[in-house]
C-alpha cells in the first residue's frame, strides 16, 4: 500500500472542516468500540461457546480488507456520500448509486435502533427500571439534538465518551486478569466450542455477528468533507483505529470466556457487566453500567452523524429530495437530514430484537462493502490529479470474496428484513425521480415562456434538476446546487 504527500488544497464544501487527525481517529475508534461489543458478547457466545476471540480475529481481518478499499476511494474522491459516490462513478447508474447509498443509510439507522435498544436494556435498568422502547425513543431524540447542534460539539462529546468507553473495556480486561491471578476463572473455557459443533463453521457463523462489532469505520467516509487534509489524515486514522479496536476486542473476548461459562453470558443483555460482577472485584455495578451506557450512546451518536451526512450527500447528488440537503445557517449542520433519519431510527426500535437488527446491519453493509471493493478495481482507470492512497490489488479482490462468504451465512429472516428495507428505498427513489421530473418540466416551461417574452436565453443548464448551476471542483466532481438549496446556504 502506498500513500504520497497530498497537496494542501482541499475540495470546496458547504460543511465546516473542523476534524483533525486525532479527532478522526477518536471518531472511528469510538464508533467501532460503541458498535456492539458491550451488547453482543452474549449473542456471540451462542455461536462459538468460549471461542469468543476467534471470530473477533477473523472479523478484524475481513474488516481490514474493505477498509483498504475505503482508504483508496475516500482519498481519491473526498466527497460526502461515501459508497454512493463511488458507485455512481464506477457503475454510471443513478439507480445502483442510490441502492448502495440507501443500503448504507438503512444499515446506519438500523444500527442506531439496535444501539438504542441496548442502551435501554440491563445497563439502564441498573439505575431506573423503565420500559425499553420509550427509553430508546427518548434516547434517540437526545442524540438527534446533539447532532443538530454542531459537528465540533458532537466530536468533542465523542472524544470524551470514547475515552470513557475504552476505560470500561480496560476495566473488564484488568479485573479478569486479577481474578485469574487470584486463582479464579478457567482458562480452558477459551478453547471450548459448543458441544457437537463444527469449529470452523461455528467461527465463521460467529464472525457474522462479530463483524457488527467492527462496523463503524465506514461511517467516516461520509465525514470526509469535514476533515482537514483528508488525503493524509484519513488512512492513518482508519487503520490505527481498527487495529486498536481489534486488540482490545480480542482481550475482552478472552476475558469474558475465562470469567464466565458461555451459558451464563447468553442469559444477559449486559454481558460485560456480568463478567465484572463474576470476578468479585470491587467495581460498583452502577459505575460499569454507566460506562457501558456512555459507550452505547457514543456509538449511536456517531452512527447518526454518519447517516445524516450520507443523507445530505445523496441529496447533493440528486438521489434524494433536495430538501434533505438544507443546512442550518449558523450551525452548518444538515438539519432536515438529521430530523428524518432520527425519526426512522425511532420507528425501527419497535422491532425490539437486537440480534435480528445486528445481522440486518451486517447484511446491508456487506452489500455496500461488495460495491466498494468492486468500485476500487473499476475506478483504477479513472486518474485524478491529486495524489491519493493506493491499496494492493489483491486486497479488494479478497474483500469481494470475504463479502460473498459472509453473505452466504445470513439467515432467511434477515434477508427478508433487508429486502423490505431496500424495497422501501426503491419506492423513495421512484418518488424522488418523479418529483424532480415534474420540477424540471415546470422550470423548462417557465424558461421557454421567459425566453419567448424577452427574446434571449437564460444561459442556465437544466440538464440535472432543471434549475442547477454546475461547477467542477479540483477533483473533477460536479457540484449541483439548486436555487432552492442556495437559498439555505449560510
């Protein structure tokens, strides 16, 4: 893999470039660490018993393959919209671009819903025993308000919460080490698979669940317009964050298996709290529950930041209604996109099944990752002026194979749920196209009437939305900004 020094010139954007290298590292690490490790260890133990570390190692290796493809494409085309932008360039099809972007969007809001349910479970009930769904909905409302306040405020909150959630995982590792040193625990459990299970198939099946704990790195692609010097900053932050998370996860997996039998881990929706309590070390349950709540909250916040920016980016591409591209004048945050995605996540909390939501997230993201890995190979013939990160060719090839392998492990119920979400996306796409066609036709008639009355042409280019001025940035990307959107510029 290679990376050359990039020029300091940055592509123009309506968003504020406020994210430095350390903040981006914290963003990715916080999103990955908050993506399920506090909630899914019990679910994972059902698949692999005490071999919790094995699917985590496999999932990390598979995630690094696709991360390499992201590093190349994000630094080559540093625009909000992420995988949808790459798909549009590679396949030249608005429909394919929309479906890829919508898969990412659906995965994001589904993940946020799952994290909200995890937030409202055993960890929250340590303090107050309230119904899960109302708590989850109220939690998402608070996340939406912080998201709308501003990217700098959100990233500052993330920095604090990432440090806290990392400390919680370190506590698990340290107290189990002390427990083991005092003669407690059972090291042999870390090598025990479920009775009668095929170990290879069990680990592969577990990797589908474990992969959910690593998702989150892809969300950073949609923040790239807010990153300073993205071509140098992005690859370093991406790989450093993933490897850091992987090391911590493997140690937590080993600690969990040593401290408790798989059967006891499976019984709790707050498995790491159960691990800490099993050691008998004097760490108050309320303190660890608070740390876990902060970790889950951080994951939800960063996920909702991503989906709102993705929605904004797709609106800028013309794949979603232009109203979703509206930005608050002072805060410069995409408020309509934030409001819409928050409401959808609230609705998905009604599903209530964390395992199904987690597997659906993985399914949708595998579709996105498959597209990204193919796009790297297709876009090798598209040369840009700026230097960018370049991954070895075998990496996206292996990435394609890994995505196909993991897709074969999904349950029929999860495929059905994913298909329903994509069908909803197809309907939204058709509505958006119809609406834009009507707007274009109306503006064409208006221009013809105006030209006939005044005897001259407007010089406007109506080829996209019927009312768009086109400018091209130094990456060769076309900026399509409607008169309506321009009225909302700060």
